[in-house]
C-alpha cells in the first residue's frame, strides 16, 4: 500500500488534486459527485467519519427526494409569486405552489412580488438537451428548483403579503434612476441586468463570471474593510461582529445568491474552527461549505456556476504553493491562467490574449467600477463619473473583442475530459519551470492527437438541428462540410464538433427563420462559398456568393448536388426556395425549403420521377400549403423530416399533411417531438438517432 501511495503521489497535496474529481458532477451524474465527496473525505481523515457520514446521508436523502419529486399535470388553487422579470410586452413570473416552483408569462405590470393568486393552469415540462452539446433547459431550471412552465387558463389576484426583500426592491427602484444602473445592479444586487449584446461580448471574452459567480468584488471590499479595521485598531471581537453584519447585508442585497453565500459560509466556518482550535486545511473548509450549501439547496447540484466556482477554488488552492512564489503582474497572469484552464471544458474556447488582460479586467471591475457603484448609492452626483468610466471600460472591451482571436476547441469524449483534469493536476504540481514546460508539451501533444482523431472521422453525419420554428441542417463529412439554412443555435454546435470551415452554406430563401444566424456564422468561421437563389433579396455580406436555380449542378467533395428549383420567379417568396437532391451513402435526400403547392406542381411537371428520394425534408414545416398529394407520390420517400417548434403558433404540422405521409407509409421524424435528428452513415450502413426532449 505504501508503494502504491508513493507511485500515486498519495500525499496531502495530491489528495487535494483528487478532490477535483468532484467535477465529474458536470459530465456524469450528481450521484458521482456525492460518492467521490465521501471517498475523498474518507481518505483525508481530517474530518471525523461520523460527521462525513451524517452530511453525506443528508445530501443523499435530499437528492433522492429532489430527483423523485412528482410534478402534477395541472394545478388549481392558491400560489405565491416569488420572482418577477419584466420584458417589453409581458412579465415572466415564478410562482410557488405547494412548495414547488413554476414559471409563467402574464400581462405586464399586473402583479407584484409576494402577491397571492388563484391559479388554474396546465403544467408543461421543460425540454431536455435536444442539440448535441447544447443547452439543457431541463437541468437549467432544475438548478433553480423550477419544475415546469404553466399554460394558464385563469389567474386571479387574491391578496398581498409582506415581502422580506421589500427594502431590496426599494433600492432596486432607486438604482433604476441612475445611468449606470446596469453595472450597479449587477455588482451590488447580483442581478443579471446586462443586455443581450453585453452578455454575448463578456461571454465571448470569457469574463462574464466576474459579474455573476466569482464574488471577487466582495473579496476586494473585505480587504479594504479589514484595512479600515486595522487603522482604527478595533479588537478582534468587534472586527468579527462588524464583518458578520457586513456579510449579512451583502447577502440580503444579493438575495442570498450562491456566490455570496459561499464566501460568507467559508468565513463563518473558518471563524468557528479557529475559535474551537480545530485544525483544518482551507480545502476542507471549501468542501464543507459546498456540502452545507447542497444540504440546504440541493438543486445547486445541477448549477453550472456552482460547479465552476468549486473547480476554480480547488485549482487555486492546488496552485497556492506556486502562486506564493511570485508577485506583481506575473502572479496575476499566472492566477488568470489557472482560472481559464480549470474551466476550459465548460467554455471550449481559449483566448491567449485575454489571459494576459484578465488581471486588468478583474482590477477594473473589482476596483474603480465596484467602489464607485457603492459610493454612487450615497452620492448620486457620482453617477455621471461612473457612467463615463463604464463607457471607457466598454470601449476598451469592444476594441479587445474586435482584435481578440479565440481558439474554439471541440468537445472531447468524457474519458478525455477526465484525462484532461488528471493531467492538469499533474501540471499544476510541477515543481519548477522546466517541469511545467515538459508537462505542458506532453498535454498539448496528447490533446492535439485527440482533436485530430476526432476531425479525421470517416463517418458522414446529417443533423436536422432542433432550432425551434425554423430550419437548420448540418452535413459533416471528411470531404465537405455544409449547412442548409441557419436559423439559430448552429454556431455553438459547429464549434463543439470541431468544424473550423464550411465548404458550403446553402440558404434556400431569405426568410428570417432560414437565415437569421447566417451573418454570425460568416463572421466567426471560414465559409468558403454561399449558395442562394436568384429571386430572393438576401441581406448577407460574403465575397463568394453563387446563385443556383433549376438544372444547375454543384459538387462538394464526394457530394453531388442536383438543383431542381426554383424553376422560375414566383410572386410567393416561399416558392423561390432552392430545391435540390444530395446522396449520402445509399440514401438520397431531397431538400425543399419552404416551397408551396404552386412550385411543387411545376417540379412534378418538369422532373417527374427524377424527384424520387429516400428522404424528404418536408416543405414549410408541414404547412397545409405544401406537401401536396401529387408531389409526395412522385418523390415517394421512405422517411420525412419536419423541422418545427413545439406548440408553435401556426399549428404546424397540419394533420392533413401528416395523414398524407402516413397513407404513403412514410416514417415521420419531427424536431418538436424528437429533438435533433441525426443520420449517420458508417461503414456502408445508415442509422437514425435522436436527441429526445423528454
């Protein structure tokens, strides 16, 4: 056993590294988090085993009941409004009904926080992850303990109760008068107050967490406060009491948010253990604080921010022996590198330039912007100065965003992610520069191999992506990568798959639900050529645009693309859609855009049985204006693909269209019911798979 411990570097330092296996929470299942937590504490033996077992038992019980909580199909009765978010035309409310939270849209400015209402509503489930590597709506809302959304039949005001956060709400209203309200609310009230554009910019630069979950501005504040305590020579007891009061005030203003609660809990635990002379390492206190947080808020086990902060704190502690050797800006850059590398699998992009600028961002946000935000509350005249400072900061950010280049990394298999963290632990335990360079080289070469191996796959894959009420299809192959129409949420998938170049971007017509993300794709990755129809007005900038129409032909790698339409210019823009056929393996696919009956009639008359295909992308999301009987009989497909949103306002797909397909014994695959639909051609065999929403 001693020999094994020696081989594994089984000492206090490296056991701290093993704690990072708690990150498996994000890649496997929360049960793994619990099991590894128990195992780590068992090995470290710094906390009494009975205490570990009690804490672990409480988490297991809480998680079991949380996972198995039954959600009713309908609710009838009294509910309390616990959250309100205002939008332009409606309010999004969260109601608490029988200790369970639900979300619903209501008319704007009708209800207040802590209103009781009488509800009659149907409960709908949030969708699971329906796009590979995409957003998991169900887990996101679970992390906020919201179990579903409501389709309200009736809602009537009942009564109003006292709001514990009434003072915070009054402060929120007071702050709304300031020009700098966005940043003041973000830093002082912990609100997600940034615009969509600001959020995207900060996310692209990898600094959004500085405003949300990092809590670095609170650390900066406490450093200043401790210096004030020292200046006035306050006793240790008074310092403790005043610090607790300040922390409680910050907690209240931030509505007991996770990031602030974690800071306060670590402070309290440190004080308790110091008072009772219990010798625990900081790592133990970090883990205990997270355990306690989960006991009371078990839903945070699904929260990505919870996991990321836990990872960052573990890595910073793991690197403390190195960080303590350096000073000044170099230490801050090293600190930034640790943070970025530790959460890289969650962001999948790395910006070398930002690593060197991150200390400036941190200093600016936690320094002048934060402290001026605090002072502005008491001296409103400072708002103009703060606003100008924010404008200067945002101008700097915009320049950096324009000049910045990011390396998008493909999502690795789970075993590679685990291997990444193991190697990162070994890297961070390197005793000197030579070992750091040597180990870094090995890691880079190893993961370059994995990324290269992913990109040289011989499989051909077609994804009909679950983009809502629109069309987006990605075809990935060794010789040609192409996208057919592009509504939304396609760029993240392309990045996650490790696709750095599109050979073709085919835009069947110019309706927004087919082209909305086109310019964004063009701006972010290399698109060699765009294919459009000659009769639609496209608002897209690209040097290589080609117009295709009936009887045109195109080759891309091993794909031969035969265009059937548009045959002529139509008054109806949908009929101007490009119609073309591609063979993938042994299957022929007919793509039809949004053509309607008039264009279908022309196609049947001109091409007849040339239209015959194994798979058809059903025109116009299954509208009754398309998929005529003659057209379907001529195409004679075995499989039909329909891209549409769940419960869309158009009532797509029309039941008559579904009946026509069923009469012809066509297998129907729909994104609203099946999520992203994937066809894989591997070793001369084709296979359909689905990313089901429930």
